[in-house]
DNA sequence: GATGAATGAGTTTTCATTCAT
DNA sequence: AATGAATGAAAACTCATTCAT
């Protein structure tokens, strides 16, 4: 599991005392397993399968996440945090345009693994008002870090000024989807990114 | 239900005599219901719910579609046929560029109703080799009619020549996804389409 | 279908006017189909399959036999009649012992095709009191014709005198079952018949 | 439930740790219920009915036996084990002929409860090659223990030497069938056994 | 009478969730 | 806290039987 993976999320559950060491370890294992299984089978994968992969009993899974939905959300938040982290790490780059498009490429690639995430990302990114709790928090955080990158790229005249963060997130999810199907075909992947990037550039001034 | 809706599909099942009037009516009701329910809840919606909405017994549903998969495919084929029909109706237009972008707009809007369709569309469009039967047939038909529009627009220098049909279908699905979440927000819809269109245009020659 | 097959049964349904020619033909087709299908798949075979094999609509099947049970019974009666016919054709033979064992061999072989029949035969043969209608009638008829053969063989001192018709029918069904499993293995078939025959012979007088 | 009944089977599922006390209790209840229900209604009885009789939820039944087939097999193996146990307990008897016929009587009586078992017994006994897993194992075990009894009885000149284990099992099943129907009538039961026993004895040397 | 579409209770199986150990 | 067995409400699918055409 790469650094920045969901389980490494530092987001604290408010109001709960720190977990015992073994409990914390189980929580991490469950999140990692869920992340992997959801990525392959989508969110209809069974909790039982996740528990098995995490090598914990099903009861343990439900002790940590009272419903399946809670688990799905936690995985989602983990991915959002990882994305936001990535955006922040590019925030100070010398070339704002390069940083922006580099982030875009990476974000699309990561979302590509499984549509579920792209779906959830776009939905949350665009309809933040419909969310609450940790998801809303994570999205707000992500929007801010992406906003930073976007703003700088726009100031550097590398991106159309009429694009806002919510539209950008929608575009990322869309491109991820488009590419997701063509996993065998690098040509399509390149073309989709190319079209999206070109469409984002400011119009050539006459 | 708009004209060209799935139930109106003219694709004939080979070798079966025409259905009795009442059976045809039920088949249509089931397809319409499935189309509507899948649009809202995705393909995991239960066959029972669809049967209820169609006001037929569950046995009737399974008489018409022997497995759930067959029903899902039939709905899908219906939508593909409607799209292809649309492409064909624009094929002879005087302005190939306008026709192309008009089709794109319409295709994205229709796919937007539910991601399921966009997903399936892109998957089938890109990975046609993985399909067979009526779905493969419908996709091939759609690819051809879209190809026509695309080819003319490229000859008229209104679309980049490096785009092929498969990439285009992937882009349509991607844009549909992106927009799908922003159903409340026409601004995002406009921007996503604008970015996609601009990205598709041929580079300005210096 | 060999002569003597169930459909050829001459047993009249009491009180019903003679069937129209085409109806009679359909009745025959259904019975033949049911006989064949039940022989292969047992009585859990679906009515639909039988109708298809008979090339009639399912509604036609149920017009002739108001319940599946009625159809099963009719097939059964057909086989009982065929057996009884066979017994009668041997009744006048010169050698009563040979006639008896020839019948036995034939009866076992025929019942062997499918255990269902052996089961039903034994049950009806032994527990005649539990049956009524055409089945009871057919069994009584069969018991009488077998009784004839048995009586003569006993008088000729070729069969133990303590055997009665009901026991004999049970033994036939039992042997048929035993052999049914060994359809691949003629050795077992021969041995089972040999044991049964030997056991039926009168004890050697000292 | 007599000792040696299916639930008491000592056959261990390899590789699985011993069940928790309550789970073992439920497993036993389910097996006992299945044994009883199958005996009355045959193997088409519904899993739901078995679960009800065992007073467990349907999910519990399927946790213990992942398919209905697995349950049917487990019941079958239980009975086979009980029979083999019985054969073994008679193996050392002083009088091999008496032991052999005592076993036969008992085996027929037990198989008589329901034809399903006799059917399965004969099929597996004769066509062992078509089985695998625990069923094959149990049958092999049974064949061996019966073979022992048979061999000794043959050496003592109490049974025809041309009989082999497979034929013997077929005969047991056949007799069980024959008797099964005559449960009300001890006379028939006695006669069927008598015929079978007599048929198995070696021919009187002149 | 024949047809075959419609019905709906019943079947096996899955799975999120609870709770005794 | 962890375990994993138990629960029971679905879910997809079947099939004997009915009834409109």
C-alpha cells in the first residue's frame, strides 16, 4: 500500500478517545482491505469479503463501522484526503501551469482505478451541500487545495478563467470515467486527456 | 417517454413470430418500467420493483426476459438504438460541424439521465470485442452512424483529425458523467460541454 | 412407440363422450410425451417440457389432464395396462413355470427404465386400498392377470406356495430398483434376477 | 433418533477446527431435521421446512451447508456411516452366516424408512465411480465393512460365492424398496426377506 | 377446442446486521 | 474488544395453473 493510502488518514473521529493500539491496527486493516476490494468489485462487494481480506471477524468490522455505508464513506474520505495531499504537495511549484496539469493527470489516473470513486468524487464535489460529517469536511478541504492550484494556473494564464473548482472536479471525474474503460488502450487515454487539457486552456487571443 | 425511447426499438428478435398484441404491450411496459427504474436506482434495482411499476406479475417479467441480465441488455440496446437514430437523422445536415456538435450535445444530455447508461455506453463503445448478440450489433450500428457524423465534421475541418469513434464515445460518456452530478446547475453543464467542444476543435493554425 | 404403450390404453374415461379426432390425437401425444419425459427425468419434470415434447400448448395439456397429478396417474395406468396385457398374453402358455419367469423377467426390465414406475407399482400393488378411480381399477386388473400366472406356476410346483400376488409385485419392484442402478452392468442384472428367481422356487424336498 | 443416527456421524471435515458448542448443536439439529423431513417427503422437501423443523433461521442452515445438495449429501453420509458401523459391530461374530443375515435384515429395515436412501445407497454402491468427496469415502468404507461380512459368510458356505459386494448392496436396496410399501404388512416383509435370503444361499449340492 | 401469455406462491441462496460466547 | 454463529428480509428465478384471445 502506497504512502498516502486511505488508512493513513489523519482525520480524527471527533469525540472518541484514542483507540487501543490493536483496535487502531484493525481499523487500518479494514480500511485497506475495503479500499482494495471496492476498487476491484465496486461498492456491492460484501462486507464479509472485506473482513476476510482484512483478517478480522465480521463483528469487528461492524464494531468499527456501524453500517456498510459508514465504511464506504470512510474509504472515500481516505481517497479524498490522499488527493488533497497531492494537490498541496504541488501548490508551491515554480510553474503553476505545469503543476496544475500534472495534478490533473494524476487525479484522473487515480480516479480511473474504479468508477465508483470518480462517481462519488464528482457527486460530492458538485453537490457538497448534500453531504455532511467527515465527507463534507474532506471535500471542502480538497476543494480548497485544488482551488489553490487552479487559481494560480489561471493567474498564470494557463487555464480559462471561467472554470471554477466544482466544474473542474466534474471534469476530472468525467475524464476518469472516459479513460476507465480504455484501460487496455493507451491511445485513447492520451487522447481523452489531450482533449480535456486543450479545452481547459484559455482561448488564443487574436 | 420521448419518442425513440427504448420500448419503441424496432430491433427484431430473429426467428420469433410477432408477439400477440397483449404480450407486446406488456413487453413495452416492462421495458419502460425498467428504463425508468434503472435510471433512478441503477442496475441493482430489483426485478420485483420493475414488475410492480410495470403492473405485471414477476412471472411475466421473466417470461419476456429470461434473466435479469437479458432485461438490462434490452434496455441498453433500446437506448443505443435511440442514439443511433438521432445520429442518422443529423447525417444529411448542410453544416457538418453544427450537426456534429448538435449530436454531441444531445448524446451527452441523454446519457446524463443515468450514469449506468454512460458507463455501459463507454464500455461497449470502447470494448466492443467483449460483447456479443444484440448489444454488439447495436453498438456497431451506433459506431457507424456516429462515424459518419465525425468523418464529415473532420473533413470540414471542424474536428481534430486524430479523434476516432471509440475515443469520441468515451468522451461522450465522460462528459455525461461529469454533467450528471450537476443536474441542478446549468452553468456547470454549459462549461463541461464547452471544454469538451473546444478540446475537440482542430488546433488553430499559426 | 411400441404397441402396448400407455397412449394406446383402451381404458375409457367413464361418462365422457368420445373425444373429437384431433383431441384424441392430442391426448395420445401428451401421454406419450409424458411417459418418455417421466422415464428420463422422473415425475418432477415440468409440465411445460412435456407439452413441448408433445408439441401442444400448455393449455391443451391442462385441458386433458386437469392437474399434473392426473397426468402422472394416467401415465401410470398406461404402464399398468401394458403389463397386464403382457401377463394375459402368457396366461395360456404350455409351460406355466417358464411363462411365469418369462413374465417376471420382462416386468422387471420394463420397470427398470425408471424407478418412479417401480415405486408406484409396488405402492399401488401392495396398498391398493389407498387408491381409487382408474388406478385402482388398473391395479386390480393387473393383480388378477398376474395372479393367474402365479397360481399356475404354483400348481406346477415351480414357485413357493406361500407367495401371494402382493408380495410378488413388491418383489418385482424391488428387483427392478436393484437393477436400475446397474444399467451399465449386465452381470449385476443377471445376478439380481438369479437370486430373486432362486428365492421364489419351492424348497427342495428331502 | 437411534444411536448411530446421522447427526452422530463421527466423520470429520478435514481442516476445520471443532465447532463452537452452540454451532455443533445447531448442525446436529439441522441434520436430524433434514433426515426426518427427507425421510417423509424425499429430497425435494424444501430447505425452509427443514429449517423450521430444526428451529433455526434459514440463514443458519445455509451457513452450515452452503447448498441444498451439500445438506442432502451430509444426511446420506450419516446414514452410510451408521450402516457401516453396524456391519463392523457384527464382523467378529462367531457364526458368520447368522451375522451376515442379521446385518442384511437390519440394513433392509433401516433403508426401508425411505426409498430415497435405498435409491441413493444402491446408486452410490453400484456406481461409486460417479461420486467423490465424503460420499465416495463413506461408500468405500461401507463396501469394505460389508465385504468383510460377505466374505466370511461365503467362506462358511452360507452364501453363494458368485455374489459380490456391489450386487449385494443392490439387493439390499431392492428389498428395502419392496418392503417399504408394505410397512403395514409384516407378512410381506417376512416373505420378501425370506425370498431374498433363500436366493442368496448356495445351491444344495446333490 | 387450442393457444400461449399471465399469475403468484414457492424455491434456493445472499448478505447486512445483531448478539451470545 | 474480538469472534463468528444466528438472524431474516430480500433477490433472482421456477412452475403448476388460469384465462383472455
